[in-house]
C-alpha cells in the first residue's frame, strides 16, 4: 500500500531540520539557543552554546550528561492555534572538541512528537530519528503556505470540495496548515474547536520543484467536484 503521509520519524526530523531555535536542559541547567545548532549527516546535533553557559560544566565531570532538547513548530500563517507540533528529544550531551570549549554534541536516544489540532502523540526511537530524511519542502514550506493564504485564498477554499461534507459541518474558516511531499493539511476552524484534514497528492513529490504541479493536479480534482465551498479561507463563512 502506498504511503500517504510522512512517518512519525520523518515528521520529527522535519521539525528538527526546520527549527531555528531550541531549548536544552541538562540537570538543573537550561539554555535557549537561537541559530546555534546544526545537524550532521549522522544525525548528531551540534550545539554552539554561548560563552559563559553552564551546560559544558554539566558534561565535564564524566564527559557526558543526560539532556533533553525541546522544539516548537509554529505555523507561518496567523490562526487561532498556531502551534503545529512540539518535539521533545532525550539524549546524551558530550563535548564537541572541534567546536572549542563551548561546543557540545547531542545524541538522540528517544523522541516524542505531539502535533495537530488533536495533539496526537508519537514516540520515535533515536536511531529512527537520526536516519530519517527531512521533507524536501522543509526550506520553502513557510513561503509556499503564505503564498497560498495571501494570493490564492479561493484555491484553498476550493480544496475543501475534496473533503466529505460531514467534515465541513460548522466550519467557519480554512487555512493551509502544512505542506509536505505527500500533500497538504488544512486547518478547519469552527466556533468551538479546530480540526485538521489531509489531502493527498496523486504522486508524492520528489523535490520542491514538483510542488506547483502537484498543487495544480489537486486543484483540478477539487474543481471537478460540484459541492460548494464553506467560505473564504481565513475568514468566517
């Protein structure tokens, strides 16, 4: 059976790859880092902690220390609940001797991903996280979603024709929430709750250059449906 959405490991790896900030906790020490981490080909995370940080001191006595990294994935489009996912990774901190006295390596052991309007939980083993590939749209997803919301609101509304009618009961606003190689996820807002709905591409895209073609194919399927739309995306119906 063909895959229709990323695995939990791929989703977690994409959140990690897209994040420009994270929080590290080791013992009673905690540091928020912005633009100070990198991910190697082996999946190890390198941290460049600021001078004066207490984190290296936590590692010094034994050469390693248990630690937790926390990341939050925020939707680039304004909506009622913008947190798309929270990723918590447990692992080990060790010195990165090539990075100077404040350089640290973090080896993931296990991760927990909480995502979506229903806050579904997925546990991911460290090896699976490190070996997973981030989504090919990671670097441009935010730009594509903002373009859809700002310049093609009618197109986003049209996509709801591909959803069962009962999924649209009470829906007052629709937003493009997430875009990946398998399709697009729409956020459906009504008065009391939020729901997410995935629409799958006919063929997963291989690179970011395939995105316009896959979206046009999806819109073609939507336009062939006769059912009406619930209202303008991002606005009350």
